[in-house]
C-alpha cells in the first residue's frame, strides 16, 4: 500500500513553505528546515572537511567497509541547499552502494554565478582523483541541479586532458536544461518545482552565460565519451522531460544509459526513502548500479 | 575487448543477403538461414504446439525448474520470422530469467494484414491466462515488431474487461511507430533496418489501418495502466528513437519504465549473445528484471 505513502509525501511537500522562486536567504533557511525534518540514522558518520580547497562533507556508515567513493552534489536550483542538508539522502546511498560519499559544498548563486559552482565541483573531483590515484573507484552523483553539476563535471573532465572519467554517474531528477522549455506533460502535478521558479534561478545562475551552453544545459551538450549513467525520475515531476531528454541525448551519443522512471512520485523522491517504499527501492537500484560499475573498475563497457 | 566482437557481428549483418525491404517469400527463407546460423544449446527443449488455437513453440531448458512463463513475439517487420527462428534468443532469455518461454507463430503480412497478428497474440495470451489461472506468473516479451505486438497485447487486454495485465514486459528494440518518422540520429549506421524497408512493411501490415492507431503504433497510444516495462535498444540502430519515445510515452502515462541503451550495438543485439558480451549482459539484465517482477506476483508497484 504505497499510495498512502505517496499521499503523505505529497502532503508534506504541498504544505511546505519552501518556494524555490522565493527570496533566496529566506528559502535557504526553509529548505534546511524541510530537509532536517528527515531522520538521519545514528550510525551515520558525517564529517566536515575540504576537498581541493572546497568545503565538503564526508559521509560514511559506522562499521561498514566502503568500497569506492561517490562524489555527490546536492540540489536546490544552484541557489539553496548544502552538503549538510544532503546527509540523509547521501547516507542512504552510501548504505545501499557500500561506498563512502563526499558531498560538495559548492558556491551558490546569485552571489556566485556560473562557473563558480562548476569550478568548485571540478576542483573537488580533481583532488579526489589525485587522492584515489585514478577514477576507477570513483563515481559521481547528484540530485536536481546537483545532477546537472555531476554531468558538467564529466564534460569538463573530458575537455581537460589530464582528468579521467569516473566509473559511472547516478543522476536523481536532473535539471538538465536551464532554458526551461517547460514541456513536461502534467507538470501541474509537481508541488516542488515550477517553470517560473526555475527560470528565476536559471537567471541567477547564468547572469549572462548562454543557457544553451552544454556545461549549463547538458541536454544541449555532446555527451560522447561519458561513462555509464543511471538517470532516475518520478512521473509526476516537472523535470521528467529533462530526465527523458538527457537519456535520449546520452543514447544518441553512444553513452551507456539507463533511464528509470517511477510512477506517481515527485522530484527527488529518493530523499523520502524512510517514508516511501518507491524511494527505498530506487535507491537500492542506484546502489546496485554503483556496485556493478565500481567493481568493474573501468570507465566504460568498451 | 568487445570492439572486435561488435565488428564481427556488424560484418555478419552487413554481409547478410537479408533485405527486409525485399520480396517477402525470398526474405523469409534468407531470414531463416541467417537466424539458424546461431547455435542453440543441446539442453534447449523446443516443442511445437498450439495456444488458444494459435501455433506456438514451448521453449525450456532441460533440468531447469521454470518459475513463470514469458509469452514471446518474434521480430521480422510483421512479414518474416517465426517461432522456430526465435528459439535461440528465447532459450537464452528462458535461461537468464529462469522461466519457460512460449513463442507465438502469429500470422504474417502481407497475406494476413492487421489485426490478424494481434488477434493471434491476444488469443494466445488469453489462453495462457486461463491455463495459469491469472497473469501474476506471466510476462510478455518480444523483439522489434514482436515488441510492438507485446505492447499491443497489453493495450488490448486493458480494453478487454476480463483480462488482467501481465506482471511485466521486456521489449527488445521495439518498432513502436509504424508511421516511420525516421528521426534517429546516425540512422545510417544500421545495416539491418532502414526507413524504406520499414515503410514498405508498414504498408503491408496496415493495408488501410491508420498508422496513428495506438494498437499499431504504441508511441501514439495512451499507455496508462500497463505494468513495468524494460525497453532495451542499441545506440547504433535505426529504431533507437522508437525505444526512447516509447519510454517517454510510458513515463508520461505513469507506467514504471526502464530504458536501457547499450552503446555501439545494433538492432536486437541480444540475438548475438553467443558472440557479443553486450548481448549476454543485456539478456542478464532482462532476466533479472523478469525474475523481480514475476516474483512480486503483482501487476504493478502501486
């Protein structure tokens, strides 16, 4: 009986005062309160630190022997959210995949427009590759705008002669097109995200950068050479179309890609795994995908 | 080193005299020769019979205890192919999924235009549901035009008050749009399928039926209520776009859907599992999907 669970989560989100189109300072605090209402298990060890000079949170499960590292990018339209707020979801991913997660506190807009967030993300990735002596045991992951950054990091690494690709990428509800074409069917079902909020946050992030640039809108990038990607989305979210189009782009560019859509759930429904079976099951599939590709130890199947 | 394997398979297909746009009687024989060049293991038991009055081949692995039944529809543009020719691929699927496969010898066009094939497919499904006393232990699957029929069977079952949905569906390289819009990027890479051949075979199949009818072009159907679907395709096939668009349609209609694209392989590359690691790995994922949903014993996750 997950319909009741879905209704509970939808009610939480409908009743939340978070409005991603609202005042950014106020929304950062409201977002923090919303996310911190989710329980984090006692066995989660989250330690602040830095990676490549960028603040980052290292997240592990006590007593587990992590096999690989996931570099994680939180969501929040490039304007809100934090590594701290991502601990619940990141810890659940660490548990399912048997890995350590490092969640990056990249700089936020509007104070720090593009490319500040990507610069931070890439600096953290470069430092992790150095530390791990290669990228075979590294995956990237992210949610919403963080999934955009995870993809942009792979594109930027490809352009940088010295940086290898990670073993794979897990993208939860990617915001993959900051032109915000707003094509998703039934977009009105989503209480979290709407086109007006996305357009406002895109303007704050871009501040003059072309929204068709592949490093800000990966659906418009040539994705050739990227490693296996798992893209998850909910059928009731505004950004469903971004997920589908990113998968289509990856497939056309000969990237191994899996698109995994769960019906009647919302944006980043994996964050509600404690309340929602679909979230827990999707995280289990993401964990299996990470285990498979981190164990392969190769950047692609070729 | 699967690049060499991919080149071997591409060479076999490039050198094959099969031309799906050619004379239908000649092509049926050439297709039979091409497919029968694939080895079938000694432990495969394939027995001809009937199901709901329709000729069908029952395929099992000797010594295995099958747990569930997959009703399978072979490919061949609705004009060529047979249950006998599908034995190799169907047996590999039976092995990976731990099931029995029943492959349906539906009537072919141009002698038998739509809805003959769908009538046969639905009669076989209805008989299987009767025999199994429900659809919880039944999945449907198919390749190319057969994946189209597998989808059409689910749509027809939905319209028929008395028929339940199968537990899930596995669709290899579905031909999902008989209007043949021909939009796939790099379509020239595909030696098996081209737009002219598909348009000719669509005319033979339709003989006046509207190609936008959802029962002949599932990308134009409302897919609401269908069970979990796994859609697999290769990034170098002409029908990649059909796979992506069918997944997008399913996602928008709140169907649990997984799109699984393997790079640099061709149409129904799973048929070459003996020569191609990617084919074997894709079949293993399809087998895992079938096991999960047949074990659930429920038509959907809701």
